[in-house]
C-alpha cells in the first residue's frame, strides 16, 4: 500500500470527520503521523503502542561481525487483537421451574 492509498482510505472511512478537507491536507496529516511513528521507532527503545492498532517492539541485540561486536536494532510488530462484537445473551431453552 502506498501513502496515497492510505490517504484515500482514511478520507473514505472518515467522511464525517474530514468533511470537505482537501486531499492534500489529509495527506499532510497522514504523513505527519507516519513521520512521528518513524521517529519514535528510531529513537525509542522498548515499544511504541498504538491502542487498537498494535505495538512495535524494538529490540537491540549484540552481533559479532568479522570479530567486531556491533549492536543491531530489530523492530517487530504485533497487531492488536481484533475487536469482537458483543452478542446478546442467549435465552435459556429450559422452561422456568415452578415452585411448590
């Protein structure tokens, strides 16, 4: 997916939010969010959590290459669990017991 595809998805999903905002401004917002996410991943350590989306886990490992030790950063992504719609409580199939 390219950035412009993401911008179009955001615009179509959030018509009530963006209204008549031009595509260029929505693209600027999307690019700003992606740039900040990129900065947090590059500069941070541990993890970057986006509620409802997932988390980026940053790990630093020491690797020996040709006799010299170097630190390598690995970034993993764990998507958030899908939301499950609450189902109405099932009605009991057994008739109510009469007292007496």
